[in-house]
C-alpha cells in the first residue's frame, strides 16, 4: 500500500510507485518518479526531472532535483537519476545536470549520503559509495564504486576518484585519485592504498601484494607518472593493477595525485 500523509503535496503528473511512503510536509514535483518502496520521511523536497530508485529512503530536509549551482545554467531541461536502496540523510542536496555537462546527474545504488553532503551538477557517482557528513562533490566529478569520502571534505570539479579509494576527513582533493588509493590532508596527498577496504571486500593476498608492489613502483620509479603506470601494467596479470592502469590512461581534465616520496 502506498501511504501519502495528508500534509504532503504531490503535484499532478508525479509517478508514485507501489509501496511508497510520503511523510508529513513533503513536496513532490510534477516530473518526479518514485520507484516502488521509496520512503520520503518528512519535509523532503523533490523537484525537477528526478527519478529515485526502489527502496531508497530520504530523511528530513533533503532537497533533490533543484537547479544546479552554476551561473551558466539558463533553465534548460536537465535531469537527476538516483539508483536503488540509497540512504539519503538530513539536509543532503543533489542537483540536476547542465547542458554543458551532459544534462544529467547520476547516483548509483546502495549508497549512503550522510547529513549535509552535496552532489553537484553532472556528477556520476557509482555504487556503494559513502559520502560522510558535510562533504561536497563539485560539478562533473566522477566517483567510482565503493569509494568513501570522509567528513568535511571537498572534491574539486572534474576530479575522478577511482574504485575503492578512500578520502580522509578534512581533505581538499584537486587531482584525480587512482583506484584503491588512500588520500588525506588539507591539500590532499596520495599516502598509500586502502588496504582495509581491499581486505573487507575479500581481495586475495596475491592481488594485494601486487598492488603494493605497483604502488612502490609508482612512488620510486623513474620517468613521468604515466610512463611509470604503463611500466607496472606490462606483464602484470592482476586485474586490480590493470584497473589502475586503465584509470590513469583514460581521459581526464585533471592531473593525478602521485605518491609522496
């Protein structure tokens, strides 16, 4: 059974899936689509061309699908797509995209977005991502699967963060972060590998050792960073090392965080 509190406003045109719960004083705009089992607890504002995937729970005072915070935005038709089974906590904000960035902000499945965090226009956020309290993703960021962004951190626009990386609290990240990297600091530095995360995800000891050797080669090797990356990939059969190689050799508008000597 779908439950809509009498004080909630659901505008004509909104699509409400089976088993949704819309609590007191929520506002759901006319282009919003809520999949089955979405729960808006109370005082949630959802607007724009926004789709929220099944089983997602949104806590009070979150604002989803509002216009992007971009001076170039001129009211063009853009979208926000949020996946399934996310937990979106109090005062979280997520914007739609911009025409210059592809027109859509995308959030994957099974994420946890803690109180007060922000996902800006045209971001692409993967699955099982955790964004801790009061952290912000600027426009056009790409966040891989299983990433953790620590509290009160900021990710610069256009930055990519690879799968399985962890960003320490109070960090400012202005360059791309390799998969499985461990980053921390007011001007963030690549300090090592997310070994705890790798072990928690059941990565084999052989692959972890391969990643360790690869990281040492990135830190101590000769030549430009991309040259070192190509060298560690040559003849290395670890899928995890090859993911780092593919990430670094991919398209980017930013430089990379490199290992501190």
